[in-house]
C-alpha cells in the first residue's frame, strides 16, 4: 500500500517561541490542520501598528506505517493569508534555531495570476505580496492551481519548470515567469481563482542511519547484510552509543534521550520503543548481525535522522496592517510512494 494522505503530517519543532532558541529538533507535537493558532499566535493591536516578523520552524513528516520512502517530495504554500500580512517559507536543517538564520535565506511563497491565461501559454504573470521577497527564481519548479484545496479533484493543477536563465522578470511586486523551453500550460486558468507557488523540492524523505563506527579488538557487526533499520514514525535525530558490559550484554544510550534499554547477543533483535509513539521503535538492530568476540567497554556509535523535512515559516506583518478575523494560510506537501 502506498503512503496515505493521512500519513503526511506536519510537526512542531522542539522550541516554539519568539527568542533565538526557537526551532531545533523535531518534536512529538503534531500540527493539526484547521486548528486556530496551530502555527502562529494572534497578532496584537500594538504589533499591527508597529509591524512585526515572527518565525516558526516545522517539520513535514512521513509517518508511513509500512516504512515507505516518500519520493519527489514537493513542499509549497498552497494559499497565503487574506490579510495585509504575508507568509514565506524556506528550508531548514534538522537542528537549526532562529539564532542560525542569516536573513539571506532563499524564500518561497505563493502569488495570484495577474490575468486569465489560456492553454499553450509559455509564460504567466504573477502578482506577489512583496517583490522584495523574490519568491520566484530561475530554474524553479512552480505549482499552478485553481483547486479549492490540495485534494480537490474538481479543480486543475500542474507543475512547470521555469527556464534556467532569464526566467523571472520583476516589475515591482509583479513577476513574469517564463517556462523552460518546450513547456506550456496544459490548462486554462482564471485569475480570480488561481494561485502560483514556488516549490521547495525536498527529494526523498525517509529515515536514515549514518556514521556507523565500531570500536572493538575482535567483535564485529555486519551492518552491510544486517543494517540498522530506522522507523518512519519512531526514528528521531539522535546519536546512539551501544556499550558492552561483558562479552554478550550491552546498553544503549542516546546523546539526548539517554538510556533506551539493554540488549544481548543471541537475545533477539534490539528495538527500543519511542515513548512518544508507542509501538514504533527508534530503530531496530538485528541480532543476526553479531560476530566475533566482544568485550566490556567496547562500543558501536551511529546516528539516526527522522523521516521529516525541516522548514521555516516567516510571518511578516507590515506596520499599519488592518485587523482581520479568521486570517489563515495553508501549506502542503505532495509526492510519490517508493
């Protein structure tokens, strides 16, 4: 069974605040779609008057029950806010915080068609909320859609690559986008209902194991034939140290989560449960991989990375912005199962 829509989830970062510590690693707190203030807090009257900018880090997580990779992943803003404020997004790292941001990050966002377009057009003109954000750049993949929602089968959607050079021409907040040679619109679109977004191409999203290191005089583990198996739901960003207490028994510690239990050679696969996602291990170490003779104090160290792509959202409220009830935006992910 392929990755299901219900397995495409967004999660908050470990630190959610307006200080330099905002961000960090993936948390266990899911962002539930359609819930007020699920990403950003309300903007006060004083903030609207003076203007303000907030950042929030989120993760697009592939919570595949079958441990499937999500390929050709595309993350985008499906709809911007209806208010005077605006939202842009940019890629993060598994561990970065607001203190690591430089202000020169490449921004992605969404705009509206300037006028109706017909089938076969080799370019479009898009009205953005701020040309200075430069949300479209040469070589971008863009999404054009008049769907009411990401899963709306009654609307139209297409993905088009921009030319590698001279593809974007700015006139204030208006961008003329020229497609890669040979690419034209497959559908006609009305300006009143169509959004055009620049797309973050996130590649393949899946949990990984890296940095394997064995320190032993004569003990071995065949990680080529019996690799450590990460879990799409349970795996986190962590460095693990397995330490032998005698020839057969070992303990396992995470650099952040601490002890996750003990195992033994011949005692079966070691699969410590992630307490935040019961029934889903941080990883599985196959018992069949052990060989040679291990001794007390000898170690294996490796790192894991979750099936989650890190993103930053930037909420920009210009000075003098009007108050609006029900202000909301929509971000989404699309892709293919392995």
